[in-house]
């Protein structure tokens, strides 16, 4: 998993080079451009290096063109949000209790890629303007500025999870450990970024969400049964596990979507209730699954995860 190499690096990464320490105002979100004139900056290159092969990276960094009007419009939306985003920090940190992030956080705006958002180290959330325009259309379309808010929440939660992994010395020793961790890591992110129409209200799950859960539960049980019962998976089997764990359409994400809904049920309006689950790390997934799976899937899962 590409995210895993970054996670393992970050767990071992204990201090940012003091020569580039940033002493700005405390509790600040600063928007930085990862595109200057017609080229991507060194900051953006650093952020994407672990996410692609060297040929892909070289090809990306060789692109020379100015931002389009649509990309510029997206940049202005992000730049207008910084103050409001900073006010969210204490609320978004509730699932992790005493875990803290650097006072100064960065929103880095790059371009020319296809991955709309990702986190970098412990202090930076990256957004690709080209990918945003491709994925969501013009920044001026109704509802689009609001999309940046929930995606910020998603990536902010990833920063918190990385910091938790570092401070608790999380050890992902097996492929099973890594897969379960991605479920909780991406599940929390998806809980933050799912539109309200998917989320339970007062413990009641919307009908559309129930249908999606019922569609995804068999795959959830199938993939987690595989990683529990087989120690050495082939590359083909790993590809099968990873394909829709947290990528693709909302209704295809067998790992992230069910966990997001379960976390919403656990929180029930108070994210401090999630601290128990965050502190369990990968071990939260079997416990949550036993609690919320239904019917035949619940029985099958219980036979494997005792």
C-alpha cells in the first residue's frame, strides 16, 4: 500500500529539521502555493515523492504550464478558508484526546496530478488544484467551496492519526496489521468527509446507507477473513484486498465506508466517545465488526475472529 510506506516513515520520523523550524503565530493554518510561475515547487516535489515511482515523479516535475483560470479559482477558495479551518482544530482533535499537532499547520496547493488530497508529515495537508477541478468541476459550482471543508477535515484527521501512531510507537508487523490500520485510518477520514445524507441521525441509519452497508459487508468479511487465515498473500491477493479498501466510489469502499458509519454511531454527536476506538488502533476493527455486522456476515466473521 502506498500510504503504508509513508506511515512507517512517519512513525520513525521524530523531528523536523530544526533548520526549517517555523515560528509563526501559534495555532495557525497557512496556505502555501506548490506551483510557482509555470512549475511545481520543491515543497510539492517533497510531498509527492513517496507517492509515485521515480519516472512518474520526473514526468510530473517536468510539466511547465501556468495554472488555468479554473485552477486559480480553486486556489482562491482554499486561500479564503484558512482562518475558519484554524477554528476547527480543537473539535477535530477530540477523538484523540491529548494528541497534539504542531501549532502551525500548512495547506500546500499543488497541481497537474490526479489525487485530490493527501497529508504529508505531521503538519501539512496537500491539495491538487488540477485534480479538484477534474473531480468536482468549477470551484464556483454550488456546494463546491463547502467540499474543501470536509476534505480538510479528512486530511486533518490523517495528520492526527499519524501523530498518534508516532507517539504510541505503533508497530505494524504484518500485512494484516497494516490492512486493519488502514481500515481505521481511512474510516475516520471518511467519517469526517462523508456528506450528512449518509450519516446516522440519533442512532438511525438512512436507508441508502443501510443498502450500501449490506452491499459491502460480504466483501468486508471476505477480505478480512483472507488476511486472518493466510499469512503469506500473493501480490494478486494483496491487490484484491487493497483495490477498494479506501479507493474508488463511496459505495465501493468496503473498508472505509462501514468503519465510518460505525464510528458515527459510536460518536452519536460527541467525538470524545471515539477516543476508546482510536486508542485501540488496528485492534478496533474486529471489535467494531463484531458489534455492527449483521446476519450471515456477522456469523462468518465471528468464526474467524474469535
